[in-house]
């Protein structure tokens, strides 16, 4: 089964926009403290978190959820509303984001600009 953006709970208007617009992810790391900003068109989603500490995170749909981001090697992992998110810093030029819901995974590979 192919995972679509509909499967991860995004409304139809976000799905169509997601097909048409490129996004830019920026990750700033200071020790265990992170600032993650994703710019998609005119929408900017920024989350601040500290590894291992509960914090409020905003989902792509704008909902705010309390969760804990964990680090396993070069991967950042968090669960938001039953969706598992993994951001993997594979090398200096590649970022792999994977969303998994009900055993179905959606993977996005990004290149550093």
C-alpha cells in the first residue's frame, strides 16, 4: 500500500498544496537543544525542543501536541498523534524524513542547498 498525505491526517487542501510546493527544512542544533523550521510556500512551521524533555510541538496541520523527541545516533524520533516521525541526518548533504502510521511509511529525501 502506498502512503499518501491523506493517510497521515492532512486535509485535502494541504495535500494539493503539498504536491505543488517545495519545502525547505532548517535544523539548528546547540548541544541537545534544537530549532527546526520547515518553510512550505508561505507557511512557516517552527518547533523548539530539547532531546529527552517533553515539549509542545506543532504538527503540519497546526495542532499543538506535547511529546518527547529522542535521539538515536543520527536520527531524531518523535510520536505525534499516533504518527511516528523520524528525521535522519544521513550525511552532510542528505536529510531523510519518514512518517509511519499504522505500519505504512512515507519517506522523503532532501538534499542540502
